[in-house]
């Protein structure tokens, strides 16, 4: 029979959550990279922008939750970054921008900062 302490389970949960966040960001980056190479008007771009929008909408909602354990200032900064990513993705979707590189770079920085 397995016995785990609450602290072990909580630590595993946090580590699992961070791993899932990194995986989601990596998937978003991969989709955006493909979209960048095939063009703004491609199905790949639609898929990449839609996926990125879902990821960052979810992140922003979670960061806005008062029960989120991250420090308040860090949460506020990440929300600001997330809102920028969402706005920039919408600009690309609307054909007013082709800034896939900005979306990719910022997403990579956030992904690489998750520890």
C-alpha cells in the first residue's frame, strides 16, 4: 500500500501543473512557428492563433484567481504579458499584423521561466 504525505502530493501537483504549462506553451510555440513559415492566411495560422488564444485565456483566468499561489506582483506582470499576447494574436488573426515572431519569443521566455 502506498502512503504519501500531503506535502508530497502537493509538491507533485505543482510540479505536474508546471510541466503541463510548459507543454502547452511548447505546443503553442510549435504551432506559431509552423504558421509563421506557411503564412498568415493559412489553416496553420488559424489553428496556432486559436490554440494560443485558448492557452493564454486560461492562464490569465488562473492568474486572476485570488487562490493562485504566485506572488501578486508576478501574477500582475504575467497577466499583462498574457493580455499583450492575446491582443497581438488578435491583430494577426485580423490581418493587421504578421508578428508571429513576437508571439513566439515572448512565449519562449515565459515557458523557459517556468521552474
